[in-house]
C-alpha cells in the first residue's frame, strides 16, 4: 500500500472533512485538526489557507547616471575704475551697461585663454527674465557693437535657450547676499553669476564650470582674465 495513503487513513478525520478535502485536492497531511485528539473536522478543511508561494521579482538595476563634475570659483571684482569710466562716458553721451562690459570682458578672456573653448565656439548667453539671448562674442568685437547687439536682443522677445553657447551670464540684483553655488544651464559649459554690492564698488562673481566640457585649470585661468579685464576697463575700449 502507498505510504501516503496508509498515513492518510491513520489520520483522525471526519467523513465529511475527508470528502471536502478530496473535492479540494487537499492532502490531509497539510491540515491541522481542531477536533478531539487532533481530529480533522470539516471546519478545518473549509478554513484552510494555503501558504503563498514566494514571488521571484526580477532584479531591477538602477541605471547608472554619471554625475556631472563641477568646478566652482569665486572672486571679488573691484568696480570703482569701471564705475568712474562709465560715468565719464555717459557724460559724453556714450552710455554703456554692466551687461555690455561683461560680454566684452568675456570675449576678451576667450581671446586670452583660447583653450577654454574645446570646440571653438565662444558664444555667450545672457540670462534675461525667463529667457536667454545668445551673442557670438569675438575678442575684437567693440563695446559699441556689443551694446547695440544687446539692445536689439532686448527688443526681441524670443528665447534662445536651445541655441548652443559656451557660457551663460546671470546678473543678479544689487545685494550684499551672494550665491555660493548655482546649477549649470542645459547646453552651457560654464555659468557666471554676478552680484553687485549695494554700494556698487565691487561685485561678487561665481563661476561654475562643467569639467567634462572645460578643463578646471583652464576655467580658472579664464576667470582670472575676465576679472582683470573688468578691473582694468580701459583695455575693453581698445
């Protein structure tokens, strides 16, 4: 006789429970009897809950996302000489803005540190209210031409955020509070934030660079050239 059959026959099972177990294809050995002496009753069969089979979930591997390698530099830039020069020019009817000077200084720094642009593009995006204007800065481009180009960009309400540019410039409102970190904008290898002090005698500048696009040492050298150009503004008019 089969051992399982013989064992099931030795179990104390009520006839009705045995029939219910057979109808449900439940082995009697899996049931625990609640009757006298461990007798298996119909309630034991009806209340039997099979153990849930383990569910093998597929291994989910998070995609590997390379974190951008960011280098950040800060510098306090003296504006006294620039402020005096702009005031003198304004008295002669030639008015320029800090944005014009930053664009001109960026172009001059690109000329002095050519290695900063690995692909040769030295376009600069000026961050305006909710949009960007892109300028193809050339080291020899005059401040007067940059001023006219910037005024034309202000009159154009289109957003050029999708246009490639090596650098974006953000001029913050005059304040003694300055940021210590700013994220890079999409499609930009560097971002320059300029925060002019309330006294207007200096600006705190923060340069953030993606070292995958711009070498860290080259970015630092470019930043130093920009600072020097702003602090010696006569160089920007020649």
